[in-house]
């Protein structure tokens, strides 16, 4: 943040001094502010790519654990001794059946959310970011040649 403040101070000083190099000063200030914005955007995109890996892990866990929870719940509901427990234990059987039903509903929602999230994350290809970098370099070259700027 300190570096950005220093850059803006330098830009303001260059703009306030006036003089014969006013066009060069404006080009320099444009380059500095453009580089600040682009570096911020690039760091944001890199953070998103890191978050993508975490979200991919969450969606894969949903794809694995949700069917497991649904399967175990259905197995318990269909097991012959489950009905015996329901008959013998009135309150416990009622609470157990409500909890198993809740596990099935929540796991189904979790499974659908995991599938949707996996599809969305899968569409975030690194290729898009690489295409962005290539296009940015082409635009930088075009702007540099148009305004006679040095490429850093």
C-alpha cells in the first residue's frame, strides 16, 4: 500500500511541475497507474486459482461423502432390526428415523451442490488465464508501440 501511495505521489508531483516534458510525464503516470491496476488484477486472478483448488476438494468430498451418507441411511432404514428398534423404543425410534431422514435430505442437497460446484469449477480452466496473459502482452505491445513507450 505504501508503494502505491508513493507512486501516486510521484505522479502528482510530475503533473504539478509542468514544463517541457509534460507529455512524457503523462505517459509515465499512465504507465505507472496502469501497471498498478494490472498487477492488482493479476494477483486477484492468482488468488482465485488458489481458491479453485480448495473448492475442487470440497466438491469432490461432497461427491464422495454424500452418497456414502445416503447409502448408510437407506441401509439402516431397510434393515429388519431397525423396525424392531422403532417398535421397542418409542421416542428413540422416532428421533432416529427423523435424523436418518434429515441425513438423506441434507446429503442429497450436498450431492447436488457438489455436482454443480464441480461443473462450475471445472469450467475455470487455467487456459483462460493463460489466454488473458497472452492477450495482455499483445495489448501492452500495441500500446507501447502506439505511444512510443518502453516495455518493462
